[in-house]
C-alpha cells in the first residue's frame, strides 16, 4: 500500500517525502478531530469500578473483623 502511494505521488524524493508527511498529518488530524470523538462514547473505557476502601488496604468485610 505504501509503495503504491509513493509511486503515485508527483515530484522527486524530497517532494514525495514532504507530500507523504502532509498526508500523514492530515490523517492524524482527521482521526483526532472527527473519528476518535465519534467513537469515544461507543468504547467501554469510561466504565470503571473503584472500590470504596482506603488506598493500599483491602476492603474489610463482615468475616474479616
């Protein structure tokens, strides 16, 4: 795929490298501005469970007392 893109870009090696960099930046921008915000509510990363015990100590139950 990358070879196909490289062969179809116009210009010499320097121009192709600059165009490739611009393409990568455009893809990254599109992902961060449009795709990731759209997909974020669909992902389970916000569904976390936190115990209410103190940090560093296991939670006490009725059997441990």
